[in-house]
C-alpha cells in the first residue's frame, strides 16, 4: 500500500513539474513577444494544474 501511495505522489509531482515547464516556456515566448505561443503554453500548464487540483 505504501508503495502505491508513493507512486501516486510521484505521478502528481511529475505532472506539476511538467506544468511548471510549460509555464516557463510560456514566459519565454511572452518575453519574445510571441503571445500566441505564450498563451498556448500557459493554457497547457493551466490544464495540468486544474487536473491535479481537481478543478473542472
């Protein structure tokens, strides 16, 4: 049981890391003035955060 719980925690951490990476990529595009791509990556991050937090 403990192993299963750790795997679930690891999965959530991996998803949060992925969302953080998308957010950072969005910031890079934003700083270059590429607002369409910035929005695309911000939304990818937001979708993951909503999924992890159970917001829908």
